[in-house]
C-alpha cells in the first residue's frame, strides 16, 4: 500500500470513529430519556399517559422504518439547517444521530421494562417521587442492559457510517467502495475490513467488560 | 363478623390518638370481584395485628390501601388520625415516610450495596450522607448484618435479604410497619428468626406492626390480635389466643387446621354416625381449664375408662390452648353423658365426632 493510501486509511479511520462516537453520544443523550418516557407513559407506568405514549411510539416507529440511505438524503435540509452544510463528516452525524436515537430508545425501553415492578413499588412505599424512581431504581437497575444496548448501537453505527460516503462524509466504508472496489485496490479492501473487525471487536469487548462490572444481580 | 372479647366501639370521625390505623367500611372492586367488601379495622399503637386469609382474599389490596399504593373505591383510611384515601400522590409521599414496608420478595435494589439500600429512605428524605450512613450502620447492627454493609444483595441469603428489608423499612423511624407476606418466601427456620426479629423490634421500639400472611404459624408466633379475612370481609377478629381457642368461622377453623391438633386421618376415615364400640370426643380447652389437672380430675370424678387418642396443649400469648381427642367406650349412654357433663362444667367445649366400630 502506498504512503498516500495509508494516509487515506488513517484519515478514514478517524472519520469513522468520529461519526460513530459523536452520533452514538447524541443517541445516548436523547435515546435514554426517550426510552424512559416510553416506559413512564405506558399503561401502569409512573407517569401514565397513553396519548403521549402512542404519539412517541408512532414517531419512533416512523423513523425506524425509513431505510438509512433514504434518511440520509431526505434529511439534507435539516442537516443544512443544523451544520450549515450537507456535505462532509459533520453533516453525516446529523442523519446518523437521528437514525440511531429511536433505535437506541427502543433498546433502552426493553432494558428499563425488565426492572422488577416490585422495586418501583418499594421506592413508592418509601415516599419516593417519579424522579427518585428514575434516578434510584429504573436507571441503576437497568444500567447493565442500557450499556449493553449502547454497545449494540455503536456497532450498528459503525456499519451505518459506511453509507455516509454517499454525502461525502468519508470514512472507512467510503474508502473501501472508492478505492478497494471501484479501483480494484484489493489491499485497501482487506485493510478496511481488518480495521472494521478490530474496531467492532474493540467496542464489543469494552462494552462487555463494562456490563460485567456493572451487573450486581449475581 | 365474630368479635372476640374486645369488641371496640367505633363511632365518630376523629380517631383517638392511640389508634395508628383506623379503617372504616373500606371497599374496592376489580371488575366483577370485590377485593375489599366493607372492611373496618383498628390497629392500636404498639400492637402487632395479623391479618390472615387465603390467597385472593383481599389481604394485599388491604395493606396497600394503608400507604396509598392502592386507592379504595369508598370508605376511609385514617393513619395517626389523618384521613389519607383521597390524598394525591404528592401529599402521600411525606406520609409514606411514616410507614415502613417489607415485602415477600424483599425488593432490594440489586445495584446498591446493603448500606445504600438501608439508607435509601433517608436519601429520599434529603438527609446528608454522613447521617444516612450512620443510621444505616445502626440499623444493620440491630438486624445483625453489620459485616455485610458493603456487600450487594445478590450475595445474601433469603433471610439476610429480609433483614436488610427490615432495616430499610425502619430507616426513617416509621410509626407503622407493614409486612406483606414477609416470610412466605423463606424456609421455616429462617421464618422463625425473622419473626423473632420483628417481635423484638416491636418490643424494643414500641413499633406498631400490621402484617398479612396466609400462614397461621406466623400469627401464632408474633401477633397480639388477628383478623381473618375472606372474600373481602373480616369474618372474625380478636386476641390470637382466644381465636385459636374458640374459632367461630369455617375459614378460621380451616386455616387453623394446619397448626392445631387434628383427629388422625386413619381414625377419622373410620368414624361412623351410629353407635359403635367407642365414641370419639373432641375437647377444646383454654385458659384455666387447660392449665388445671383436667384429665386426672375426670378420671377420679367419673368412674369408667377413657382413652387419650390424640391432642396437645399449646401456649399462645402465655395462654394455654388445648385440643384433646378422647375415646370413651360405647354402650353406656350414662357414662358418656357424665363425661361430657364433667368436661362442660370445667369450661371445656365438647363435640361428639362419631363412633368407631372396632377400637384401635
């Protein structure tokens, strides 16, 4: 591999890591509260409101049903509004975050729902309010699942960011298509695949270790 | 409803201060079934009231009405003289801090250490951390788990978990402790130690306890008074020893069947209504009748043989309560009548269960 290609590879790794990390963080910041809102407003939840629950569910399902490559293009006006441009790595972070947030919200919802209802009742019996229940019961008890779900989301984002090349965001996927596939640079293709495998394994390993440390359920 | 000895007159809307809990005509329906069908009940300061009933009798709904986890359809709930059944969630929160609760499945937070679990009610109250940890240490000492302060609940046995649950329930110095089947998930030996702990806390701290259970053994071990609930109604209530000595309702008799002496099955299978070689009597005695030399007096006063088939004397709240099964030779109606008359004169309740053709 030529030094130029090697430099391209390094830059692509950075772009992929940046896209994954930034949109992962945003999906965590918005997806977790969204998951909490889904659990809180459902029937028998701590802030039951079926109307809000249905609307939230429908919006989340709506975003999740659109294929990412279409979302990438459809969201161009939104991206331009937020980032100022519709091209480049930062521009790709907007659609990636918007796709990952409802995805992560559903994963967080599943973990939060698994918290034993008896624990919520115990917190209520102690005189706790909704905020207490969220802070002391729901989030800490679901934390292993919340972290494991975040790991899954990050890995999914690594894959999704490959498509972001379509709007000039760069990244490893873009490199593999343009150099490895279109210019028959097999060494680039192999290098990209190896890097992706290392990246995904690394994320999964860190995630699994963290879950093991957090899980006190015996 | 069958009242034993201490029928309390209940009138007026202001509860006297010595009543920690007073329920007036509580009703709650779930669809077509009435979980609570007009429950009136008083829990006095410092006593242990046991509520017993089969599963589905309405016990859980009842106990959850006391801290507002469940709302009655109608009726009134007074806690320390204050009516709470119409309070909103926000007004219930400070009230719930006056009421500790322990659960069948402990409901400890798995992500928190034992001391943080115990300190949680104080954290909810907004107490400073140093005070919370000092109080948690004090309570863990009380329940005998000081060395487990930094452990996580998953590493504890069932009995230890319930001890943590009890410590947690006491953290905010409640006026009332609610126990929701707290020993139902524990083995008999652990059950005994948890009940002993509750009794000890009741005595030492003067804490009022209301417990629900489906096990008469629990009632016998620690309750001062018992209320029997069936199909959402209280069918019988009174001091434990008197309900045990003289149960009125069928459901109470059935619940007592597991811990009071019963006629051995092989004998009851052979009972005939017609006269046979022997007549089997059931004798229930309590108080003085049970502490005196009843059988030796019977033997000297009424000539003729009798045989003790089964039975025993139990001590409930320091009161002897006994059930004896006697076999008296048949064929002599006068002798049988004399035996029964003698026993009745000694305040014993006598029931002719039947006759057996061939003596064992």
